[in-house]
C-alpha cells in the first residue's frame, strides 16, 4: 500500500514538473527559436505560437514573403541565452541573445549575435509571443566583403 502511494506521488510530481517547464515563458521562447533554426517552419507552426499584432502581420504575409522569413537553412545557431526577464501573471518581457553562423558553400561567411526583447502573453494557459524587437545586432564578416557583388 505504501509503495503504491509513493509511486503515485512520484508520478504526479514528475508530471507537474514537466508540465510547468513546458508552460514557462522562457521555454516557449526557447522552443520557438530552436525550432526556427532546426527546420523550415510552416506558417501554421508560427501562427500557433504568436498573438496580437505579430500574428496579424504574419497572417497578412504572402506565402512568398513567409518562405523567405522561415528559411534559415543557411544559418546555424551557436547559442541562445536568456539575459533578463520581467514577468507577471499574464505578461512577460524577456531579453535574450541568439548567436549564429551564416554559411555559403559549406563555409562560414558571417557570424552574428542579435540581442532582442520578446513580449510574451499568457493566453488560456499558454505563453504566446506577442512582439519581438531588436536591441542590437553584431555581424562579423569572416571573408572580405566585396561591395561590387
């Protein structure tokens, strides 16, 4: 009897800890950024994870424009760091940085680090991205830049 109670308690605790992590604004943002770098995402994938003006803007985007937005195959993510966060029950602002390399012909051409602020809103128990703004972008060219190209 005690073993069964202990097993049930451990199962509930593990389930709650996993659910809590998936519902956090930090994990919602991190999962979204990582998914964008891992594969070409679909419009539905993005629309399920955004809200507000950002969602309206993406809904009004043509398929051709969205294809350019979603195709990050030439880029390889180096790091994702959450720098600061300011969260309340229904809204969260997260400052984060993403570093990545841009490749052409299997060679790294640029390294980039972007610092951004994301606003997330808790809508019906799910954290959605409402807005993202760039704070600073640092780009380093590995190869000399030819302005005539």
